């Protein structure tokens, strides 16, 4: 696999030494006499902050630092900032919170850090502090309310499918985009509109039953999580996942009471909302007797595996969350572990098929899953994998980041798509819905038509003998 280039190393000399006074380096953060800091509800732990030795290895792998180019928009800079707020040397205010907001949460720095700094834990502790203690402007509040009131709730999103379908099919979308007004009125709404997936008949259907029997001998009984946005806008991926699992000897259990996994609100510091959704998810799989709980979306999978840590202070759900998280498996991780038993056919006739696999950050950096998807894809006869430059660099989707920070996200999306195209592959395999939407957007902006599929769709096609 390719690694990051070192184009950012020339910026390392710009970084202040560990002993330098923080505020001298950042005069715009000079606090007033009485300024707010972190509250006492799980602030970033000083012991985790102190594990950072300020070596700078994280900089070359940090997407926000690459685009913005400022120390404070890097993992090391944010850790300096957390430390300064803890010590009363800087305020928790709008000027400081913007640097936390610029973080994509891609966790590339966690993979890179030679000192084992748990930046994921630090940023996860900081985001709720920002949400509780830093007032946001009206526009910010409105867009965040819209996102967190709709996206985690499929039943609220579903009624919007009809107007969205008409918006696309009646040509209104093309008219709106041709005027160029929406980005001028609201860049964030424009960003949201630009990644809107195509609405088709499958979005209106809920075809998956509660129990799907295994084909042939039953090897495992597994639960399957449908997701929130995934089940509406990527239902073919869920259907393909269920078929691949059953074709490989799995009985699939799909509780109807399940909702959102809580990844979207949890990643943005919406603690109360995320805890409610987590409890609902845990309860929905209680007493199902499954061997594993399967998820096919990278960002969701990372959060599901973190339930034990997220719910550590809840006496009722702490143990339940830990047990639940222990059963969660990404579908690619699970299939690579148990092995494929279904017969696989070539996806094209008489020639090799070149595929480039797009590493979703929360699979690669969050769950340390990289080899397994590649092993599965190369079991398909005739498949040749190609690796892009900067394979581990975030595409800019990062949950809802591309809607909240569209300018940074767009630059990252352009870079990612160009790197994927440069491989010459005819198919892009993407295992996360947010990444897929981001990549599709920038393929269209560059006028490129390349097949984009989830690895489960490719395996499903191979098992059923479907040519692509």
C-alpha cells in the first residue's frame, strides 16, 4: 500500500518548541480576565494530553493541516490548545473552538503517532465541551439542527424522499445548480445539495425481513445493522450484504426496532442524543442470540465498537454496551475471518477487471481494517487491485464534515478523486456511504464516469454471476 508523501515536512520548522509560551505563538487567543474553560464533565484528560511529545509526525498525515496549513489546525496544535485551556492559559471560546471544528476526526494521526497518543479520545472529549459551552451563531445552529434532527432518524427522512425525487426528476436540480445562487446564499446548504444521492424506487422500499435463512448449511447466526442514511439512500448495499452473508452460510437477523448507530451525533459532541440512540440499538439486539453483529458502513462500525467506552459512566448500560461492542464486526472483517464458501464468478468476460479500493478512515485508522477488504476482492476471478497515492488520506466526507466545512472538504475530495483516477482502475470500491457520496460528487465535477460500488455489491455480483 502507498504511504503519504512528505510534501508537508517543510512546514515542520514552523512549529513552536514544547517549552515556548503558547499564547506568545497565538496572540489572537489572549484571554480576558475571566474566561471560560472546560467544565467538569469529562474534559480532555491531562494524562492523555501529556503523552504527546510534540514530535510533529502527525502533521504530514493530517488532512486539515494539509489544506489550512496552520499549526492550530493540526493534531499537535489542538493538543497544545486543550492543554492551554486546561491550565487556564486560553479560553474555550469561538476563536479556539474553530480549531476543534476543523478536525475531520479521520484518526490518521492515531495511526501515525510513534508515542501512541490517543488523539481520538482527546477530540471525543473536547467536542461535547464545545457543544455545551461555546455559543454558535444562528446559521451554525440552524444547519446543525437540520442535520441532527433529520439524518439519524429514517422515519423522519422517509417523507422527504418524494419531494427530493421530484426535485431530481423534474429537472429542478439542474436549474438550481445552473444558476449558481445556492452557494452564494448558503455554502453549507449548497454542499448538502451537492452530495444528494439519486433517489430511485429502492429508497421507498423496506424489503428485508426480520429473519433471512442461510443458504445451505448454517454456519453462523448474525445480526445486521441497516443504518439510517444507509437504509434509505443505499438500500441496494444492504440487500447485497444480506445476500452475501446468507450465500456464505449465515442466518441473518434484522431487528425492526433498530435505529441510528449514533455515529453522526457522537462524532459532533451531541452526547445526550447519541446515548439515547445507543441504548435503542443495544436494546434492539438484546436476546437475539447472534454470534456477531454485522455493519457494512465504516463510520458506523467504528462508533459501534466504541459503545463500551462511550457508555462507561452509565451504570445500567455500561456492561451491556461492552458486550454489544464485543460482537460488532465490519462485514469485510467478518467474512475474511470466517472465509467465503460461495462460488465466485468473474465480473467481466475475457479480461481482467482493475479495481482501486478506497480506504475509509474509520475502517483503516479507527478499526485497523485494511488487508481484509483487499483479500476478499482479489478472491473474485480476474480482479486486479491497484493502489492510489495517499491511500490513507481522508476524502473530506468525515460524517457531516463536508456539509459543515465545505471548502476544506472540497479540496480533499478533489485530491482523493484525482489520486483514484490516476490508478487507471475502471471500478472504485468504497465501503462507506459518506465516502461514496463525496467521491461521486467529485467524479461528476471532473466529468469522469467510473463505476463506484461497495465491496459487498461486487461480491454479490460475483456470487450471482452478474456482469458489470
